[in-house]
C-alpha cells in the first residue's frame, strides 16, 4: 500500500468509516459472527435457526427460518427482526453471491449478534406449475407474500414471545426494496412495523418490476409516517436520497453509504464501524416511546 493510500485509510478510520474502496479490506477481516446452520424437522430452541412454516401454508412447500436468541426464555417478550432476502441467482466479478433463499439472510443476525432479538427470514411466494413455494427471484404472488408476512408476525407474537410493539422489517437488495413494496403495501401490514433496515436498493429509486409507477411508490411512502428507516448501500445512497427529497415527505431516514463496492450483506458479520452504527441505530429505535 502506498503512503498516500495508507494516510487515506487512517483518515477514513478517523471519521468512522471502513477503508475498503476495492472491497478487499472488509472481506479480509475475519467474521466475529457465524450464522447458525439451518435445522430441519426439529422444534425451535434458543440459539438455533430452524425451518418453519406459518399456519395456513402447511400444505405448500413454503417455509421461513426462525432463530430464537440464545437467551430466549418462555414467558418473556422480545423484539423481532423479519428479513427478506435478495434476488437469486446472483454472482458478480468480486465474488459476491446470493441464491435468493431465506437461508441467505444475514442482517438480523448481524444486528443482534444472536441475543435479545427474535429473527425470522421471510419468503417471497410463487405458484410455479401448481407448486406453491418460495420464490428465488422477485415478488412471486404479492398477495400471498404479504399475507404470509402478516400471519408470521401474529404467530411469532402468540407462540414465541414476539413483542408486537417492537417489530422491524429488514432486507438486502430485493429484500430492501420489499421493505416498502411489501411492508407498506396497505394500511394493515404497514401498521406492524416499528422501523425498517434497508440495505442496498430502495423502492422507487429505480424502475423495479411491478412497482406500479411513481404514484404507487408515493402511496407506499405515505404509509411510513415518522417511523425510522436505516438506508445503506455500497458506495452511495444518492439515488434514494434524491427520491426521498423529491417526495415532499418529512421522513426519519438515516443514510449510510458504505465505503466498499460489494453488493452483499455479509459486512454485518464483521466488527466494522458501520455495523456498530447500525446496532446503535437499532438500540435507539427500540427505546423510542
């Protein structure tokens, strides 16, 4: 590394950013978190990530993943992060990949570190040749996807101690767009969320499939109200900032451009300044009255 590059790295660290202009530095940092392997055919237990199907979809191939925190105890209540995955199959020249499955979700575990928070990875649902299943790409059946989220929230609160007043919706890439596209689809589902974690892309920042156009985007945004949204993206959040500035709304948006180009959520598994900032944002959102 040249002397100029080294000085620039020190400058970035001094202002609380990660010096990873080519994506190599954050990947070279050994993760301090390892997402638990998926367990199938077993009952949920503290510290395990278990395949589940929400009541009403038992006759289908649809499933989500439920992680009870390692400190989970019956009779207690816990905040909940529900998370949507990115599109799949995705692979780029940097080695970033996503297969579009619920198994690929990472944000909720990176935020909680596996403690104090119930985390569930939600599916998009499609009917493919008569088989109702998880959709690896885009929205599938929007109504079923939306209904599955609503019913999963209810089930988590009734069965596993989810706190209905502290439910967050998160997502990466396709999942980030879905925070608004699915999560603010109508008044009923919009009312579920205390806040949103949107990493890489945003509803309306580009012409995404089935968006409904600018007016539909505005209608969804109007349902957000003053609830907080964390909005991060590799290198720049300018497209999203431009959209939201032009909306005329006074949202509580926290924009965090990440100083590396990787289209990935795996940065949350490493001790980076950006993850510490995200955890602080989440803690503050939990404490709000």
